[in-house]
């Protein structure tokens, strides 16, 4: 016997949200599947908050820093909620829809218990959507993995750092401290 799971479209997912079917659940839509989100521990919550504040200071009005808010990836029926999304500052547009791939400079996920989901599920989903750059902060190993130049559903360019600085592709004049991302 083969078990087939039901897949949900973005439209169906939005209908469930509007009908309050998912109101008491912490979920995100990934590749047509509604996936439970793990609760955030204190380290994850505070480190990602500190990093978002740090990035706001570095980028100012050039970008909007969205924390744990949905982004819409129409080609994969996905609406994940990355820990940090660095997007074009289009506040009025985001009142009518979540950021699409073309609105996103880069994404950051913090992984403590979610490493497999962030590196094996979200990585190809983000690459397939054409997200130009994706950073995964591993809180257990104290590393930042930087992925860029998406092609054919993956990021062939990747590096992992424990110290130093990063330069986002969208802002080559900005240097981001790896230590500040890891420690807050």
C-alpha cells in the first residue's frame, strides 16, 4: 500500500488561514505541505532578535528586516516564515501581500533543533524560488553557512564560517560580523 499525502496550494492555505482553521497552530507551508514549526528556545529567539537589530543598524533604510514573517514562493506552493528576511523596503506593498522572491535580498535561518529542515528542506525550496542568498546560523556548532547563486534547485556556492565578516551580495559595501550573528 502506498500512502500519498494531500498537497495544498497557496490559495487553499490562505483560505485555511482566513477561516481560522490554523489559528492555534504554528505552521508554515513548504512545498504544498503544512509543516509544524518547532517552538523557539530562548537562545534561538534572542540571538535572532539581536541579529535583526544589528542588521537594521547596518542597513538603515536600504532594506526592511522582517522577523519570523511569511514570504510567498508561488512556484513551489510554499509560504515559509524565515527567522530573518532582508527585503526591499516596500512597506505599502507588504500590506497587500507577503514578499515574493523578487523582493528578497537574502534570508537567514537560525538552527538549533531545525538544522535538517533548514538545510535539507528549506535550502532547495529557497534555491528553486531563486532567493539569491541564504544564510544558516547553526547555534550548536556556532557557524554561519552562506549559500548563494541558486541554480537547478540548489546553491552550488557555499562556505561555512566561524569568525570574520560577511559581505551580502546585495550590499557589497556592508560588512556583517559573523560573531554578531552567532552570539547576538
